[in-house]
C-alpha cells in the first residue's frame, strides 16, 4: 500500500507508472496518513487513450455478444475470487467498514454478470410492412464512452458504467476518483485478466477538470456518464453540449423519509438508524430528511436518538466498527458548519454533533425540530446527520418531501396499502422505497429527476443508454 510502483494509469494495454508525471497523495481517512502516490495522466496520455479507444470500439462492437458475455462473466468470477483483498483496499482508502466494502465489491461482480446476460436480450423490432418490404429497428452501441465516478462507492459506480458499456459493445475510458486508486485499479486488473482487450477498456486518473475537458472535447467520445454533485454535473453537461454528446447524469439528492403513524414504528426506527449511517451518510440516496407524523413523533425521535448513540465509530478495518470516517478532509468541517447553523437556528441536538479524534471522523448526529430556515434542510449534508421534523397530514408530508429541486430517492413507512400507493405516485423522485431502503439492484433502473439528473444506470434501461436506435427501411 505504500509503493508508488503499485499505482498507475492503464492505457492501450499497459500500465503506465510514475515516469515524471505529477502525483496525487493517497490518504487513509481513518488516520490522515499518506499511504501512496498516484501518478496523474497528462494531456499526451489522454490523447493516446482516445486514439486507442477509437480503435477498440471498432474491434469490440464486432465481437459476438455471446463472446462478450463470456468475458464479462469471467471478470465477475475474478472479482469474487479477489473480493476480500479488494475490500481491504477499499476500506483502507475510503473508510467504510469492511463488511460494507465486501458488499460493494460483490455488487460489482453482480453488475458484470447481469449485463453479460441482458445484452443478449437487447432486441430490435420488425415493423409491419406490405409484402416485399422490410422495416427494421436496430440497437447499436453508441460508441466510445467517457465514464466519471466518485469516491463514495468507487468500485460499484465504476462497474455500473463499465459493465453496461462493455456489454453493449462500447469501448470505455474510466476515470474513477483519485482518492481510491488501489481498489479501482484492482477491479481494472480483473477486467484485464478476464480478457477485455487493452484498447477497449482503459483507466486514467488525473486533475478532474483537465481530464473531463480533454476527453469530452474529443470527437472520439460519443457518450458521457457521470455520477457526482449537481454543480459538477451541470458543468459537464455544458461541455457535452458543444459536441452534442449523449449523457447519463446521476447527481445529488436530499432524500426525504415519510414516517406515517400507521407504520411499524420499531421497524422504521431500526431500519432508519441503520441506513442513515451506512458509509457515514456519504450516499446519494441516504435517508436524511425524516418527516414523522405528529402522533408518533416523540417516540420516533427518542428511539432514533437512542439507537444512534449505540453506533460504534472507528477504523473500518476494526470488526467492532459500525461507521467509519468521512472520506476526505473536506467533509468534517462542512458537516460541522451545517450542524452549527442548524442548532444556532433552534434545532435540538440529541446525539453526536462533534468531530472524532484523529482521521476524518464526525460523530453520528441527530437533529430534531430542525427549522426550515436551517441551511441543512436545503443543502445536502452528505454525511452522518439525520434531520427530523413533524408533519400533520398526507398533503403536508408530500409538500415537504417534494419542495427541493432534487429528486433522486425518497422513502416512506406505512402499513396502509392504499396510502403506500398514493405516496409512491405523489413523490417526485426517480426511486421510492416503501418500508425499505433497498432500492439499488443490478436489474433495476437507478436514476433521478429534476436536478438529480436524468437517465438510468442498472436494469435494461441502463443498458439502453449505451445504444443508439437505427431504423432500416428496404423496398
């Protein structure tokens, strides 16, 4: 973990190491210590990657879908074989508990397996025409892809893009986060060892703005897939507009949770207090704004605060740890500022509210009676903070849930089937969880509406985003 030679960029079939390139210091967020140096791609590196990916697309699109599927299944098998080693790298670089890291790594294997098979079912259509005429609707790969993924789920989100693109017949240049290069490089090695040609899938790290501008400006790139913040997503959309590039954008959220008085209260508290602090709240679909009906409000608040105080914070490699550190040194002061603003404006601090010792820790935190004027009610905290407010009736709950410009995910707890249907229809989000927070699976679309982005990853919808539609008419 401390050897510069272990890290590099992968271009046109070979790993490129330091060789005079600028470097980025990789830090263990649990300790704040530098653990490695990562060489960053130059403009010349990116030009070579673009040239290679153009040739890779011409080759890969012609490979039979069954052959592509066999290769992707082999990649999935290698990820499973190496899962424990990759999970340790992930925890060391990103901070999440080892059990969560294992789950994330195994989800990568599931992505490759799912898309390997789903690509075989990407059928076109034959249209009804008079005798002697034929009209066909074909799906064809969109072309070389530039894929940008973030640090909160570095291997899962890279694989969502890579598996779907490769299954569809696209070549891809993946640009994962500089904070977590060991685990993402280990996944890339599985892709290489599984048989994906070197000019078909490539991996680069670099100064984010330089890399994105360079790749997106190239006529070689035909699609851009990005997961990250709303401001950066808007910036990339502007860059993509100049070349009329196809885009998939999975941006930020600020997920509401509606807890109705007919819910299973014990279940709602248990699931909410567990999921809120998964990955230290650094989840785009993390439940954050808890709106609880007045009749059960006090009991929910008390139960949630009690459960939160039992969350063990520490190094993700320790077996007793439930919540690890935040991923980088930017996060604790940001969370601290939002919490202070909320309490200054009248929110009740019921648990946490302080930084931990060493590393980038911030305690699991519960704020009740949070005023609407608090910045944190509008700005996504992306950290281990739960915000709780009461509501009177259905209409008020929906109005509060939908009031922000974000629409990625929302949740509700109710045992009334009719109310559950009404909630699902009324919530203005791309995904809804009813009595559950499990909404991300390989075979289901994952994406948002409004400023949370557009397009889907996962499911046949995610695969379709890597195809273009062609109509062929024969007379």
